[in-house]
C-alpha cells in the first residue's frame, strides 16, 4: 500500500530525469545548473498555485478551483501597487495580497458550501468577475512595480545557490505535508474528501473545513501572484491565466485523484516540475508554435495514461 | 402517471412543472433580461436587433448544445472551443484552395463535419475507452487541436469566399438566413432529443453502472456523445465563419467556458443524468443578453466586463437556488 502511494511520485521523478536527459541531448546546456535553476523557479510559481488547487481537490465533492488564474493576476496587481518598488513595503504587500486572495477564495467556498453551487461553476463565475475587475483596475496599462528585494528573492541565487523562492516552495511543501498528515485539519480534509456524510456524522464541521480550503487556495494563488511580479517586474495583462488548468494537471500528475480524498502534495510538486520541464523542452527545440502545441497536448494525454485511470465497469 | 402520483402525492405545482421543464428558471431570467433591455432601449427588442443578437450568439448556442450532449452523460468537453477553431480554419483553408463556388464550399463544409466528428472520436477514445479524467484529458486534446489549427493557418485573417458570408448574412424569402439556420438547427436538435442515443446518454449520466447492468453499451454511448459534441462544435464553427467571414485559429478558445456556463444556466446538472437542450440554448442567449443589457445600460466601457461577469455569476446562483429551492 505504501509503495502504491509513492508510485506516482517515483514515476514523476523518473520522467523528470528522462526529460532532462532528452533536453540535454536535443540542446546541450539544457540540464546545466543555471538552466535547471531557472526551470525550478518557474515550477515553484506553478507549484505554489497547485498547493491550493491540491487542497480544494482533496476536499472532494468535485472540488476544483478554476479561478486561481484570476486570483494570481489580482494578487500580482495588489502586491505591485502596495509595494510600488519600495523594499520597505514588502511586508504590507504580502499581507494585503494574501488577504485579498483568501477573501476571494472564501467567497468561492461560501458559494460552494452555503449556496451549494457546483465548484466548477462557482469558480468559473468568479473567474469571469475577476477578469472584469482586472480590466477596471488596470485599464490596459501595466500596473505596479516589484520591489528590488523581491526581484532578488525570486531570481537570484541565495542560500546554497538556491533562490529564495525555492526555499519558500520547500517551506510550502513541508507545511503542506505537516498540515495534511500531522494535524486534525489535515485528517478532516481527507475525511470530507472521501466520505462527507460520514465525516459530518463523526462531528467534522464540513462546511467550515471546505470554506477554509477555498480560502487557502486563494491565498496560495495570490502568493504566487506576488512572486510572479518579482519574476517579471510588473504585472501585465492576465498574467495568471496560464496557471488555471496547468495547476490542475500538476495535481493529477502528482497522483491526487480528482474525485478527492486521495493523494498529497509531494507528488504535486514533482508534477509541477515535470510539467515545467516538458514546457521547457518544447520552447528549446526549434519547431513552430503549432508543432509545439500538438506535441504538448499529445504528451499530456500520454502521461495521463500512467495516472489514476477510471475503473472499468465490468470489473 | 397515476402510479407516480401515488408515490409522491404531495408535490406542489411549481415542483412538478420544474421537474418536467428544468429550463423554466432560465426562460424566466431570459424574459426579465428582455424586459430590462426593452426598458433601457426600445430599439433593442426590434426584430432587426433580435436577429442581430441571434446571429451573434448562434455559434455560442450551438456550442452550448454541443457541450450539453456530453454533460448529459456526466462528461465534459473542454476542447469544444478548440474543435470550433480547427473546423473554422479547415473550412476557410479548403474554400480558399478549391475556390468559392457552391460545390467546393459544400465540400469544405462536409470536410468540416468530418473534422469535428474526428475530434470528438479522439476525445471519446481518450475519455471513454482509455478512461482518463475528462476535465484534464479534454483540456490536453484541446491543446492538440489548437496546434493543428495553427498548423493549418498560423495567423488569423484568411478571408472566407464572398458567396459564403453573403449567404449567411443574406435573406431567403425576406427572412434572414440566420433565422432559417437557427430553425433548422432547432429541428435537428429536437429530432435528436427523441433518439435512443440521447436517452442512453442521460442513463449513463444518471448511473453508469446501472446503465451498464441494464445493457446500455456505456463506452460506445459516451464516445457517441463526444462525437455528437464534435459535430455540433463544427456547426457552431460554420456560424462563426459566416459571422466573421474569415479564419482564426484561436477564435473558439474563450468560448469553451461560456459553453459550460450556458449549460449550467439552462438547468442541466454537471453531474449528468438530467437536463434539457432548450435550457442550454436559453443559457447562451442569457449570456448574450447580459452583454447587450450591460451595454444599453450605459455602463462605462472599462466596467462592462466586470458587470457582465458579476451578472453571469448572479444568474448562475439564482438558477441553482431556484432549482434547489423548488425541488428539495
């Protein structure tokens, strides 16, 4: 059983190594330290979004958060405008942006639990609202500036040669592992994800747990938005959109079932790296955009064959 | 019928009505939006303006219908917009290559239907045969279809032949062509809803195991659902081609999520097993009318997207609440 639980992680790691070797063969220097560091930074941004997505999916009842892309963009704008290039304003920026994300996520959670709107629909509606909000706030122009210290934190090598954002990601990974496996809250997430009725009967406050999952998803997405602005300097149009479905795929590649109640975050981290390395290879090789997308789509389908296929009806 | 009444004797009139016609809340919202539109600008409900509304949103209506077939079976197709794009560029490229005379145009449309069905077949194999999770798997196939569309036409802008868009924008017997198209599509949808396939799709959505045990070929049914979805995405592409008079490899990308929203607005359950196509069509019109009303209300341009997003969300919430309030 334990071996089975670790299988997606081992598989993702093996695939990452294979893809790095393939990348190195196709374009020497692909697996160099610098390049791998750069890939990991990109993966960390996706991975932090996927942390929240992972929690929502683990919570079950068709849990999914399509609004993360919008929240990443909103988080980037809030953070960029609060700090406006000043190092001293980083702490308020972090607080403001995470609070905004959590508030948006909590609204999602309330819609899903109190109004009992299907998560896909609720978060899809929220995405539309956030996209509209972005148009109002930004009015077409780039908005906000990253503080120099934040840009250094995200892009420049720090302790042991790893940029701060990778340490942040590792910290998120440890926090997620502790949260999921060492706290009552974590037990409750798995409980409502695998059998909500039973969890409710056992005294789990299912509604409160689910609302906090969506709030956490919003907070993680906003945090990724903050890091993203450090990576790119300022926030431009819909920066976050690229994270919506990849964050779900990273979770799937990490071995978490979309049905909820089964999986964890360690695999998701590997899934995020796997997805990023795959995209990295495709941008390295010289083929045009159409070929790139075709290979990307086909590879995703091929990789999914290794993960959580549904049961056959005649079994 | 008497048997059903004997089992549930206390169901109120609205409950029975809603159980029979789950699209009623959508129709009510639609009527309210039409009223609001008429109050804000009397011209907006003139036959001319309404024809314009239909011609702008006919593609979304058809894409919503396409999405409905798979949602009936509890599936979802996030590649529907990409299929629309692929068919749009296929048709335009073929018409450009073989000329804009009636015969090549019809051949191009035939090829478009084949492409749509083939994309649906790919989705069906991936989701029903290989049993991958529909949301992520159709997203991946959608990326693949977008790649194909980009290979056929790297940049948007190849024009469609004049014969095509003149016909689409013209009139037959004084009636706009789009209304004929809408009527024909409506007839086709009505005929389809009376087929065994749609009954089986709903059965699979209600409970795949139960359907399997009662002899429904579940895998084949889900595959046919995806192929039907591909075919209707192709029909939607024909409308887009007529409305925009050109090819664009990314034209459908943003429409996928709207098609899902339209299905839900129409009172169809994403879990599968219940719903109506009429509802999805009304849902697509609600999205279109919300955009129109927000515009007629004189909303400042930078606020329009926000108000539209908020209104769609509100409509989704109201629909869900009415459905549940009356049913439970």
